[in-house]
């Protein structure tokens, strides 16, 4: 966990704008965002639904969905190269070898239901060449995310795994190119509470043991408190506050941030103490 | 997704005024879709041409006066057929029966299939199982076969033809309505209506049906186009009502003269094509209106 | 999985029996003299009437007759055609393979081409390409199949003289071996082409919609993220998953192809089951009509079973699996 980063940022966004055309209107999903992730740092982006945080994450990894884009501008520098300005060829090579990988919210739909896990993992490992190396590395990757029974899991289909296992498989796939950063968009939202804990622990372990930088996009402030070093708060497509995690939780500068925190605390109280505690 | 829950539950008195402006609004939206407006125009035009055939045709459909088998000319823009009839005139009059049969058959299929589908979808359980089996039974047989079988049993006057074609296409309608009932009855506004204690009748007719309407309109439109194609086939085989000219029947006559008089076959076929296109484009337009997919965007597969 | 398939087969058999029962009941509803209906458009001598009455147990109660009818059908006895003076089963056995050849080959080609066009249409980054293909397919879909046949005949046979207009083969032929095959093939080109066009338009539309849906799925994003090329994504993920819905309706669309046989065999004067049906309807030869209907119902049902097997092979989700948590 690095509180005071040294050296240049790993991932750096400057004035990123993503304007989408939806039903003849322009929606400014992301409207001028600056953001930095340093090596080994875990950064969180929080906000409500519609704040643009998911769109930002997907724009930074060039994985925007099939929506009509009115404007996509700004720069996203990854190890010095502007991801947004690259050709598709270069981007693909970057994805295969250096990895700007992303994990999403609903693991079931992000895995191909008709293919076995080993085949889907192998797709991410083709740069290794021969089959045995691929098999070995696949098993290693699964073990890294805490799925020790790798031999059995590799032969299964996605629907035969539990939600938490699926999400960890997707994380394993994202780790295939030995990346320096992992982007996660609501990685635990679709999972049960106990499973959420497992996944969060996995992420934390990866961050600490491999010095893997992370960009976690979420509305779950609890997860942010557990995992992140630096937090950005988004509202209406803009960053309204950026601070390290301790400062943010103890002394938020922005009113919106304060209201988010207050709401989260109320929710937490209700959960812990039951409905009697609701004001 | 179907449109938002009906507003019929709330203010009945302001309905009359809002209905006309609501219809105009719908029309406007239809014309904004890619081809929906064109489809509607085609339908209106061919219906008008057929309905007002006497105005547009130079002769009556039974006039055998002209010289036979003449290629298209100024006098007979689409030529004349083997009986000495002006093809253009026959085409217009034939449109009447072809279009009417198509539409009536679709409507009948909707009534039969829709009722069965609705019953299966609402009552579920054993009722649904039996009804679905029957639907499957009819679905297994190809349309032409069912139609031929019915015609051989019952004959082929106008209404019997309509019934035969309806018999062939009702399973599709039944499945669609059944599907709509299944999805819609799970939605919140129906559960809410049930919780408040509204009668079954009310729920079916004022909650579920208005929301199933767009899908139903689309399906009826598609059924009409299918019905026209089936009826054309029937006519082509010479098994349609001999007292009424129809496009299919014109193609039947044309079959003998493929070598000598291409215009006898080409133009009726084109007419059928245009009619079917009209229904299909209209149906696509309505689908796009209520289901505004990102149909405009090319998929991203790289980069 | 075997239990799954056995279940479907049992349903299929039940369906077939229901079809036969339904037809039988409908036949009872024909007004007028059942013997006349059976015989067709010819006068019935009294001796024949008596023997037919006895043979078909026309004086027995309803369920007795139904039972005998079912038993007969199961034994392959589909009655006797007065029109052709042959057992119905024999006529069908002679003509069905011809129809199968035509419809089968046309259907297969149509499926392949339609799937290809559908995929192309849906994945192309150029909207104009998609528009062009979609318009072409829509127009093709709107054309009545027999009209397409007529157009092809007019174009290629009459106008250009490349191919024969009708029939299955030349009247007299002294060719043998490869020549024989080529001779026959010429007669089949146009009918098969018509079938192909029919099936292509149906499949292409459906496939395009299916591919578009697949492209919205999450695993396509995962694939992009892994750095797969366009071609790899299409081949490895899109095709396999998009084909599944198309396969589910293959059984019924095969039925439509068989239905098309009725019309196309008339256009091309091809002596198959389709033209048989038309002749039988004209001659009011009820036994043959019923025989054809049962035959086609059978083939659709069989096709559905094949489709079930195919689908189970392709989609692991419906196989019985040992689910682990």
C-alpha cells in the first residue's frame, strides 16, 4: 500500500470527455476528468448510478459498449502511451502483452456459456505458445485467485460454477498478461455478501503481494474503505473530490461526498442493528 | 420492452382529446423510424388502389374484349392476358381479394390464436399444457399442407379460404400472445393491480392487453403478409375461389405462358412482393418505435 | 442427457399419434358419402361399395374404427388410391426420396448461405453493407417462392436456354455414369436454387438478429479485452452462440421447406410428394392426401428430434451436469 507515490503514474487520464448520443439527446457521461493511478496503488472511483464512473472506466480501457459516441476526447496515458489515440492493432498488442485488463459486474454474462473454462483461459494465454505452458499457467492463475482445485475447475462450464468462482475466474483471466494494473467495475455488486468478502480478499491479496495497481469503480463505500488508498468521487460526469482514503472518510471537503458517506453510515447502522435503528 | 403501464387506470375523461393527439404523435414516431413510414404508405396506397379499382382501371375485370397476349403498350401498360383482359385492371381488382383475404385471415388467426394464447398464459398449469400441445400440433404441419387439406375438405369459397389460411397461422399468434402474457403478468403493475383486488377481466383487458398491443400489431401485420403469400400459393395451384380474381390465380394463368407472355407472371408477382414488403416494413417500423435498440450503431469488435 | 432425448422422442411419438387421430376425426366430418370421398370422382359400383364397407369396417362404432386406423398406419398401411390404382404407401415411397433430394439439398445450401449472410450483415462495421444485404434479404423474403421459380425459369431456361424448364430428367436418355449424373443435375439446378433462395432469406434475417443479440453479451467484451482479433472473436464466440436460436427453429423451417415443395414441384413439374399432394387435392383422392400429411408430419417430427440432439451437443447448459458450488 503506497500512500505517497513515487515516480510517474502508471495510468493517467487528462480531460477525458465521453459524450454519448442517446435517443437524439447528448448525454455527457464523462465531462472532463483527470485521474492518476500510481504503481501498486489502489484507487477507487465512487459515485451513484449515472455518475459516469462505469463509462469512465470503460473509456479508459477502450471497452465502451455499442452506443453512439458523440465525442470522445482527452488522453489516457498508460506507461507513457496514449491509449485513446492508438490504432486497434497497437491496442490489441498492448492488451495481450502488457494488459489493461478489466473485470465487470455480472460474471455470468461475461463468460461464454458454451465453452469450458480452460478454453476461455487459454485464449488469454496464446502468447505462451505450447499447450503445456498454457495449461500450467492456467492452473497457476487460478491458484493466484484462490481457486486451488484448478484441475477440476478448468474442465467445467461457467454455469457449473458459483458466482464468486466465476468472478475469480474472470480476475484470473485479467491477470493472464501479467499486468501492472487491474480495472474492476462493480466487481462484487452481483454477488452474495459472503462471496463478496472472498473476492475483496482476493483483490487485496493481489494488490499487496504482486504490487498490482487497481482502479476500483464502485458505489460500495465499504469496499473502498477496505481496499483503496486514493479515492475519487464522481458526480454528473465530473470529479468532485479526490483525496486519500483516510482524509475522505474523516474530513470530506465536498457536500456531495459528505452526503454519500452519511447515507452509507445510515445503511450500515440499519444492517447491523436492524430496523429499530432506522431514524 | 413494451410501453410503460397504461394510463387507462387513471383519468378517463381526458381520454378523448388526448387520444387524437396521441395518435398523431405515434404517427410522427413511426415516420421517424427507418422504413416504418414507407411501409405504412405502401399499405395505404395499394389498399386505396384496390378499393377504388374502378377509378384506376381502364376496364372491368371481366372484360374480355381486348386482343389477347399483348405485351405492355400505351393502351395496356401491363399487357393483356390469355383471356384478353387488361392485366393492369385485373391486377387492381385482384388486389381486393388478395388483400382482404390476407387481412381477414390475419385477424381471424389473431382471434383464435390470441384467445388460446391468452387463456394458456393467464391460467397456466394444466390448461396451458393442453393448449400448448394443441398449438404445437398445428405448428408441426407446414402452412400450405394445412391449407390444402382444409380446402380439399371444405371447398374454397372466400370465407373458407380465409378460415383455411387462419387455421395455418394461428399457432404463431398463440405463442406470441402466450409469451406476452407470461412476461407481462410478472411485471409490477399487474402484481399491483392484483394486490389492489382488481378483477381478472379488468387485469386482462385494461392492464395486460394495452401493453401487449405493440407486439400484437407487429405480429398481425407479419401474419397478414404471410397470409397473402399463402393465399397466393393457393391461387397459383388453381384452388382458390374461381369467381374472384386474385394475384395467385393470375400467376396460375401465367404459368402456361411463361415463354410467350412474361408480363402475365411478372406483374402479379411484383404486386404480391410490394404488399408483403409494405406489411413487413410497417411491422419493422412499429418494432423499432417501441424497442429503440441501438440499431443505428455498428458493433465494436476491435480496438 | 439420454433421458432428456428419450423424453423428447416420447413427446414426438405422442405428437404424431395426435396428428393421425386429428386427421381421422376431421375425415369423419366430411359431409356426404364416405365411400365416395374415398374413391374420388368416380362412380362406385355396388360390389365395390360392399367390399370397401367391409374392409374399412364402416359400420363399426367410432372408436373401433379409430383403433383399426391407427394400427394400420403403424403398419404402414395408408390405404389405397383409386386414382393411381396403387397402395398409398408405395406411391409415397417412390416420390418422397425425390422431394427429399430437392428440398434437402436446397435447404442445406440455404442454411449455409443464410447463416453466412446473417453474420456478415450483423458484424460489418460499414452500415451500408448491412443495409444492402438486409434490403436484398427482405425483398427476397417478400417474393413468393413459386414466383421466384417462375422468374428463374423465364430467365435461365427460356431466355438464355441454359437449363431445362421442367421435369426430373430427359424423356429418353442413353447416358450413363457421370454423364447421367450431369444430365440429371441440370434439371435440378433451378429448383434447388429456388429452394436455396427461399431458405436463405428466412435464415439470414433470423441469424442477423441473433448475432446482434450475441454482440451485446458480456463475453464479447471479455474477448475484446483479451486482445483477440475481430476474426477470432467472430469465429470463436459469435458464431457458435448465435447459431443456437437458429437451430431451435430448424425443425419447423424444414417443415416450411417441405411445404414449399408443393408449390415448387408444380412450377417445375417435378414428380415428388408436393405435386402428388396437388394432384390428389384436384382428384379428391382423400387417401393420398392423408398419406402425404402424415408423411410430412413425420418428417418434421424426425427433424425436430435431430435438432434436439444437435442443440444438446452445442449448448452445454441443457446437458445434465454435476453442478458444484
